[in-house]
C-alpha cells in the first residue's frame, strides 16, 4: 500500500516543472542594462511590473528588520520562488533561490534550496504548527489560508536561515519555455545522456546526448528536470544543472543585441509573475550588473532519507550553519 502511494506521489512530482532558472530572468534583463536604456522596453516592462506588484500580509518590512530597507541604498535579500500553478488549486513551490545583495561591493550570493528539504514550516499568522516537513509544502499551506503562499514560504525561509527576506519574486512554470525560446536558446554542457518527458508529460520524449549544445525551451526544461537518468546524480545533480543553466542565461542575456528578444521575454512574463518590489526598485538593482558574471552560487547539501516511508532531503546541518553565517556576513547583519 505504501509503495503505491509513494509511486503516485512520484508521478505527481515528475509532472511538476523544474523552473528554477526562469525566476531570475526579470533581473537578468533589467540589471544587465538592456531594458533600462530602451524607451519602448522600459514602458513595456513598467506595465508588466505594475500589474505584478503585490504586498505581503506582513507589510513592507521583515519582522527581522528594525527598519525597512531599499535596494537602491541597502543590503537586501530576495527570495525567488518558482511555482507549479494550476487553475483554482493551491500551489507548491517547485524551486527556490535565496539571493543576498551587498550594496557596498555590489556583490551577489545565490543559494539553491531543494524543494524536498525537511524543515520547520512556519505559519506567519501563528494559528497552526505544521511541524517538520518538505519546504515545498509551505506555499501550499499558505495558499489554503487566504492565498498567502508567498507569506508562508518567506516566513519558513527566514526561520531556516535566520536572516530577513526583504523581497520576493514568484514566477509560474508557463513562462519558462517561452523565455528560453525568446532568447533563441541557451548553450550548456550536457554531462551525461538525459532521457526525460516533455512539458506535456509524454514519457521519454526528449533525449539529450552528452556535450556542449544550444537547448531550446523544451530541452532546457528537460535539462533541469531530470534526476533519474543513469549518472544524472539525483536531486544534487539536478541542482548542479539548474545552477549551470542560470549561468548560461546570465551569459546569453548579457550578450543580447536584439531589442526584439528583450520584448519577447517581457511578453512571456505577463501574467506569470508577482513581486513586492516596485518597478523603480527593480531598476535600482542595475548597480549589480557588473557582478552578474561572478555570482557566488551555493547549493544546500544533504542526504536522501526514506526512513519514514516518505522521501525527504535531510539537510547537512553543518553546511547549513556555514551558509547561514556567510549570508549574515554578506548582509552585514550582527552575529
């Protein structure tokens, strides 16, 4: 019985889109500089960003801050959340990246958080104790409680890292293939043969052979989804490929010469993202453009755990403490 239940869960898991890279595209476009200097694109994204702007239930600052911080003047953190959003259903976060920005030296750190990490889920309304479970469930519980998925996810991440999460950007998977296609694909090195289903869940529809190549949207989705092909490396290997694709998008975005491509990417985001950053605050991140080629990328380490009959990613607590210390130092927070 347990085997059949777990099998059903695994099927649902495979159906979720691995979109960790798409949630950075907004900033790759803007802080890279292309949009800021093109009037048509400026207005186009201004309209999209204004529509996407939303406030958190907590207000305009983290409870871990004494005063509100601003991207144009202060060290800040941003949580990028990718969700598998389905009509009229609560969403789980399928990908999360916590980014810290240091205003003094214009540097950026990124931490990839595995969706199955076993953590304490935090209810910011203090109405219920959800206990220790997969971090992806925080968004689901929040959506069930008044569409507060982002609020619950942020509160949980703050508790996990003991740092304030000042801002967030949330994107759903539907934008992913459009974004990569709008960039005319991205070049990556495929480490091993990867056989993966496509976005319509057709089994073994996409085959990627080893070697450097340019991937279209469907292929890029397969590249960051696969964890079960021989040599794919499970969740940790998938995380490494997700980071590799982030670097590829960074490189491609920095070298885009066609304004049409920027416009197509912005159009693909319409209706598919939300954030508590204002348009002017997003533009204020342009100061970090010079750091895009040298971002410090980290991935939480851990081990696979099936001891309860349910799969969890058990975080390496020693490494987690090291990451927490690095992030607090980068934000110049008191010890």
